[in-house]
C-alpha cells in the first residue's frame, strides 16, 4: 500500500460516514421539496378545473337567460331558412319617371298648402 492510498483510506474513514449522512439528508430534503411542489401543483390544477366548471355553468345559465329573452330555442337543430318564393321586386324606374314623380309630389304639396291658406282666409 502506497502513501496516497493510505492517506485516502484514512480520509475516508475519518469523514466518509459524515459525508454520506449529509448527502442522504440533502437528498431526503430535496425529495420532500419536490413532493410538496407536485402536491401544490395538483391542488392548483384541481382548483382551476373546479373554477372552470363553475364558470362554464354560469355561462350556460346566462346563455339560457339571453336565449329565453330573445326567443331563441337552442334545442332546435335546424334553423329555418327564409323563403323568397313570393317576393317580387318593384319595377325599375327610369330617371324620367323619378323626375315626374318628384314633380307630381311637389305639385300635390303646393295644392295642399293653397287649400290650407284658403281655409284660413275664408
């Protein structure tokens, strides 16, 4: 046995058990810390899931309330499509026809005003 080996053996005998105890304690503390973090994470996730379900229930309640006020029936599977079979568009007017209608409307208005003035005077 050489001097270095004797020195290493002496060193290990002197400090090895204390070093191992220290490392085992550190490892145990780290494991408990990690376990606590996992439990905290799981608790937070459970709380968030519960809060999410409560909020979803509130949203459904509000939606049902709004649907009832507006008259929407969410149980209806197919919305009714509008039917334009009876729709007839008005005939297209030319610019001359528009001018004539405006002139006739103006004349009718003037006649009504004259009649009102005649009633007031007479």
